[in-house]
C-alpha cells in the first residue's frame, strides 16, 4: 500500500518509523511519504491560512496550496482521507474498507479546517472520505492520521504475525472482546476465572461469548442494539 500524508507538521509522524508500522515499511508492505504543505505556497511567509468568509473565530486553510499539493500527490486512482471532527465516524468497518485501497492520501487540516472547495474539487476526481475519530476536538488531523493508519495497516496481509488474532478481536463480530488473563493463576489475591484453566474448549468459548455480551451491554449498549438477529444465537438469549 502506498500512503502520502500532507501536513504542516511532518515531525508529528516520527512514530511511523517504530514497531509494526516501521517493520511494514522496511519490509516493503507499506510505502509512506510525508509532504510539507508549505512546499506549495509561493509567498515569503509561506501562508497556509486566512480569515473565514462570513466571519467567526479562527482561521481556515487556503485552497491554493492544498489544490497544488493534491495535484502533485493524489492522481486519480488514489483515495483521499480527511480527518475532521465533522466527518463520518471512523470504525473497524471503515478501516477494513481503506485497507483494500492501493493508494491512500491523507490531508491533515489545522485551525478551523480546510476550505470546503478543496474537498469538493477532489471529489470530482477520486473518492474522498471525511472521517472523525469521535465526539471531541483535536488541534489537527495529524494524530488522527496516526490512529487511522495503525487501524488500517494492521489489516494488511503479512503485517500481523498471527492473522487469526484479527478474527477474534473486538469489533469483528460486533461485540467487545471478553477479558484476557495470563500466568500466574493467582496474583495479588485475584484469581484467573477457573473455567479458563479447565481445558474444556466448549465451555471456554461459551464463557467468552457471555463475557463479551455482558461487557458490551454494560459499556456499549449501542453496539448490542445494532446487532442483527443472525448475530445472536439461541444460547445468547438465555444469558
Ligand atoms: Cl479525525 N480530527 C480532528 N481535528 N479532531 C477530531 C477528529 C479528527 N476526530 C475527533 N476529533
């Protein structure tokens, strides 16, 4: 997968050299290029923002540098992703969809956002997704891109050593995953649930399913309500 990131703060992306994303890059599964938006300014001050039409607080990112940047790094065939608190929720399903793309371009907005015409114009040439991480506001899109990339890259074939872990994790079956434990069996007076040490794989699977349902009901009733009847089996109903 090829990824281009346009930002006024390329230094934010130093963590992409680390850990599993760093390894995906050195192994050739992932090709990331960072671009400083100011490359595409032409005034001495390298200005990227201006005051909003219609008035109001804050500044808006000017369209001209963004237009030139996207002309340079986003050919048709790429997919443009724009992190913004006004975007559609970024979910595991959205991560799976982005993981199918050959070429992603991320546009990191700052201030009150990017002039909307940049996105409207880009949308005439390529798919554009405005996405939000949640109902809170960050200074800019940089940290959101790190989050989105991590969610996407771990789904690329060959990035995770054990691909089975993708099948059993939270948000794959619409539920939060059950709690997990490792040795020792007793720690500071707290025991690992006996059933996990029983060796009875049928009972363990049922216990994990029950814990996932209870946890999801307690913490994310919205997820439970969104499950279709086929996602629940008969024994789920007796819980
Ligand atoms: Cl994706 N960007 C910004 N700037 N703020 C956010 C966000 C994204 N998601 C939640 N808040």
